[in-house]
C-alpha cells in the first residue's frame, strides 16, 4: 500500500508542475 500512496503523491506533484507550466505559458501568450 505505501507504494501506491507514493505513486499517487508523485502523480499529484507532476500534475501541479504541469499546471504551473501551462499557467506560465498562458500568461506569456496573453501579454
């Protein structure tokens, strides 16, 4: 089970990072 929890945590980190990158890209594209 701890392995599954670790995988979920890593997936959440990756998702947040991708969202941040997309946000930056969108902000730059808008200006």
